[in-house]
């Protein structure tokens, strides 16, 4: 299983947002907190264009990401 890293594209915003939400839920945060954090956890196409955002691809699917805000 090879992992590839590539620059995120604006069309990746939906899966990146889903990953951000799943990651917070993994730590057992209450759902009401997740709702409060909705804006912060939402990765928009504009965010991807304005920041250094990279995705990890495994088996042709986005498995993770990171964002560096300069």
C-alpha cells in the first residue's frame, strides 16, 4: 500500500471537511462541540487556494491532509 502526497485541489474540499469532522469525533468530543466548530472544521475551496494544503492518497482515495497557513 503506497501513500502519495499531492497538493490539494479546490474540489477536494468536501472530503477534507469530512476527514476533519471524523478526526474530531475520534477523540470523543461531544456532538454539540463539533457543531460549534463547524466553521473551523470546514475546508473551503478558497482555503485550499489561499494556503499550503496537501493530501495523502492511499488506494486512490484521500486518507488524510495537512494545511500550513503562512
